[in-house]
C-alpha cells in the first residue's frame, strides 16, 4: 500500500469509518430521488444502503480478527431463538415461494448480523449522540422535501418526487413511512435537548436545531398519518415519564421545545384547512378523518387482514403456515372471510396482500405457537436486559423506537423501506450496547490472514451482486417506463432483472406477461410458448396470486379458444376469470374479461362449431 494511503488509514479508526458511512447514509443517500416503479420506495437507494450495511459488517469482521476480541450482547441468545422459531416453521410446511423465502430470510438474518456487527464498534457517548443528531438532521431534510411537495414546488425542484393521488411522503413516496421517520426525528430531538452536548452548541446551531423541531411538527401533520401522530404522542408520554428528573433542571428548554412543537402542529392543521383557498394542489383526501369514523375503508381493511390472519393461525395453530408463505396463501383465506361477512367487507381487500400490516399477525399466521413462544422469549430477554440497565435508559430507548414500533403494528415499514430497517437495527444496537461480553481468542497469524482474505472475497462477491442488482433494476425501470408510455419497450432490459436472485420474484411475472402479449400476436408461431405460459400461470396462482396472473391466464385461454374455435378453451378461460374474481370480486378488468369470454363462448355454441375429440393439454401444442 502506498505511504499516502497508509497514512490516511492509520488515522481512521473503524469507529470513524462507521461515522463517515452513517453520515453519508443519513445526510445524502436516503434523500436521493430517482424514477421508481411502484410508488413506494426508491429502490436505487435501497441497494446503496444494502452495500453500506455489508461494508459495516465487513469492517467489523476485520476488526474482530485484528483485535482477536468478539463483543456479544446478552440478548443474542433470545434473538437467535426468536429467529429460529419463526424461520423454523418452514420445516413443517412447503416453501410456496422460494424467491420470497430467500428475500425474507435476508431481511431477518441480515438484520441480526448487522446488529451484531454494530456491537463490535467501540463508540463513545459523544459519538452515539452524533449518530442521533444525524438521524434528526435526516428527518429535517425529509421534512423540507415533504413541505416542498405540499406546496407543489416539486414542479420547479425536480430532485423531489412528484406525489401521485395525494400524498406528502418525502422521498419515501408513502405518507406513513414519511411520518414515522419524521416522528423519530422529533423524539430524538426531545432526547437531545436534555444532553449537555447539545447545550454546548453555539447560539446559531441551537436556532437551527429548534427551527428543525418546528418543521418536523408541521410536516408530521400535513402528512396526515395517524400512524405517525400516534407514534409521537405515545413516545412523548413515555419519554417525559421516565426522564422527568432529567428535564426538571432544564424546564425552559423543554418549554421552548413544547411551544415549537405545538406551533408546528397548529401551523400544519391551519395549512390543511386553508390549502384550497391558497390554491395548493389537492394532495390528500378532502375530509380529514384521523381516529374517528371506524367505518372507514382503511380501518375495515386492517380488521379484514387481522381476522384473516387469525383464521390462518386457527387452521394450523402449532406450526403456522410456514415462514414467508403468507403472501402465497392470504388471498385464498381472505376470500372465505369476505364471503362469510360480505356486507361489512364490501369495498375492501381488492388488492393483492402479502403482509397483514402488523408484524405480530404475520409471525402468528406463519409460525403459530412456535412463533408466539419465540416472541415471548424475545420479550423476556428484553425485559431482563432493561431491568439490568435501569428503567430510565430502558424507557428512553423504548421511546426512541416507539414511532417505528407503532408503525410496525399498523403497517410493515421494515419490509417497505431499507432506510427504516437500517435505522431500526442501528438504534436497537445502541440500545443494547451495554454490558457487552468480550471474548478474547487466540488465532495464528496465517489463519487470521486467511480469514481476512476469505472475508474480502465474500465482500467482493456481495459487492458485485449489489452492483449487478442496481444495474438490473435501473434497466427494469427503463423497460417499465417505455412499456407504460406505449413505446417500443426492449425485452433485453427486462431479462437481467428476471434472472436476478433479488429481483426475479416480481420481474419474472412481468417478463411472462409481456412475452404472452407478444406471443398472442401470432398464435400459430408461438403455440409452444403459450402452453408453457399456461403451465407457469397455474403454478404462479399458488406462488403469488396477483390479479394479473388470473387475467393473463384467462386471456391466453380465451385467445386460444377463439383462434382454434374450441369451446373447451373458452370454458377454461371462464373458470380462470371466476377463480380470480373469487379472490378479487371487485376487480373491473376481470369482470370485463369474463363478460367478453362468455359472449364468445355463447357465440361458439350457437355456431355449432365442431369440437375436437381430444383437447390438447397445456404441455402439448396443437399439431
């Protein structure tokens, strides 16, 4: 290594490198906006944070080898038991979606490994406070983006997302993700005002800090998220209860914080009430319905998901339905629940659901009593640990995580946003960094060099996969934009995502649907592919039963029946559309398709077309 680089790296400890990585993530990476499909998260940023997470783990591993010391939290065994109980449920069940199983396992196991890696860094109290300041600043930046969206300034500032159908969601493009992020920033600021480190700030820095509190409070309201508001309220109550002695000597500072919070909330409600008069583009529903009106669709949607999840648990109470199988089975169970109570659930459950918007419901449905035991074991370990560190610290850490925890009980932020996943793990690691057990071990120099080399090789493979996934996703975005705009979308841009381990769960159906559309333009030449497609779609209905699977399956059968004049195909097409309507009874595309198929079927009957003695199977093309 050249002397110049040796000099730089000798001055940069692992802890300083970690702070540089965290600064890049919270102040820059999270807030990058690039065109995205789906309107939920900016996937390009996701891969950068995955790479940053891998880097954190890699550096921590090298640090362990170099110092020959491993730091372990007493909570490790409880978390491992919880993960084993949840994932282990698949031993008693068939894996219905291997792609999603691998993705879900990566989220869960990767979170544990990252949490373990954070403990290897010996952070000082000042460095921990700096990390919390980074989280606060990140929330303020998102708040500014949300305010820009509210006033419609995204038309003139193209680096911010253009919200669809009314949402102030920041770069996250989803109001609850945005709100829980802002809420976390608010609670972090309430913690920071009680620290001597913040009191040492200059007057100018303090003014900027308190201005950020006002912006966070305002943007929390204009996001119109009950989840965010509930998270803030509960976290504030908790943090004031456990830190009342700490806040007593700084009453004036706390009073200023409260006044700015109230002013920001009031300003937010005022803007919502007058935005029509101001000519602000309507970005949300006209009537603000927060916790009132339990007949709202959003309430009934959640009740439907909870009731269906419980039905899934009741059928297999001990082993559950199997880890990662929820998305494959849920729609079929939901159809039964809706059929039993059609009036109350009318207008709900019209979209494909792969998560019950509640982490506990997901765990119980997928892993049954074993999962419940895993959760109870984890709670026992946490309570035991909290008792050891004292109720003030325990209450503080719980309050800091409350906006995310409330969000996890009403949504699924750790699956939607890698930024939330990363931050949740980071705060959790700092909360559990007390009483770490240091285990020293002896290792020969040659073996340590070999271990470092092996880790470097694995890190390179991981980095290459992330880069390939990043490129494949951007090609997927290009294809999707061209396709949705009616342009000549190049199938070559879709193939890398179809073959990518992380992307193919959703990219493969896109590829199959698009290929089926093209194949139907010349049925005679593409019979083999169309029969392969029908075989694939039958399997896909059980793997990931999105409405498009039933639509394309029925349409291909309809086209074959019309082309060959065979009633059996039309009959199968009707069955396929009705199968889809059983899961999505209000899906207009399926309803219209079913009508079209029935008209053609009756026309086929009336024309007394000759039926073949044997209908070719889906695996055997017409000769």
